């Protein structure tokens, strides 16, 4: 088993850890291990589809119809014959 040392731990955080450990009937070390395990064993969030998220966010508002803009024909590409 590996061990770690946590330096510069805020005193109020250490106190809260001690109280929570006592509430659960565990040592501070065991409580910290449980907290770390719970935090790191969660399923990582799956990357979302940005377009679907935006669509879902604005779907209740409804859509709009944009006019079709007429365009001029494309110009002829330059020739390199000369």
C-alpha cells in the first residue's frame, strides 16, 4: 500500500475531517481514505454533444425561419494557360 502526506492542510478542514471521522467511528486516516475512494470511484462524466445541448436548451422557445438569401453565381476560376 502506498502512503501520502498532505502538507499545508487548512486547520478548519482538518477539524472538519476529525469531526466527520468521529461521527462515522473511524480514524482520520480511514475517513480521508473513504472520502478519496468515493470521489475517485465515480463514473467520469461522458463528453456531451454541444449541438444537442444547445438545441435542448432553446427548444422550449421555438425556432425561427430565416430567409434564403439569393447569391450571385461564382466567378470563373483563374486560368494559368498564358
